[in-house]
């Protein structure tokens, strides 16, 4: 018997989470706008130092690579999630439905932005309702 350890195992990232900016306060566009504004409007009393500009360019490169890595991790996470959910097809599961426990064979799994639902005996259940896989 295989047990699902908590509902967090089957949570797809929401659209809002996918749009979360990687840098906390600033995203890639904000960083570029600030850099371009700084280059277009230099302070005549304190010209930009080349070391500082090179540092900013290097930081921008690192940020770009981190954003790419984050996107790849999200894709990998979604693929893993979908594979785990698809493994339930044809398996007998026990799901919590209100105060009752129901069992049945998973006929199919459907995906939406909030996660996944499974169909048992023609009825849809949230995949997070699984309490046991037999």
C-alpha cells in the first residue's frame, strides 16, 4: 500500500505564483529600465565608474540565468506533478469526501490551474482528497 503524504504533494503552482517576480522588489524589466535611465541621464558631477557599470552588467547576466533556471524548474515541477497524478489512473484509491471515506478506481485525471481532479465512478474529486492508494 502506498500513502500520499499530505496535500502539498499534488499542488500545481498557481498562475499568480508563476508570475511572481524572481528578484523580490525588482524584476528583469525594472532592472533594465533603471540601467537605461542611469545611462541616459548621467550625473555630471559624479560620472559613472566603469567598475560599477561592469558589476551591474554582470549582475544582469546572473539575473537572466536565474530567471531561466527558475522557468526550467517550474516546467520540470509541473511535469513531475502530472506524472505522479497520472500514475493514479487505474489504481484503487480512498478519498475523503466530507466526513466519509470513499474508495474506487481512478478512471482519469484532469488538470486545471488550481491543480488536478480525478474521476472515480463518474464523479470528480480533488486529487488532494486522496488518503490512501491501494
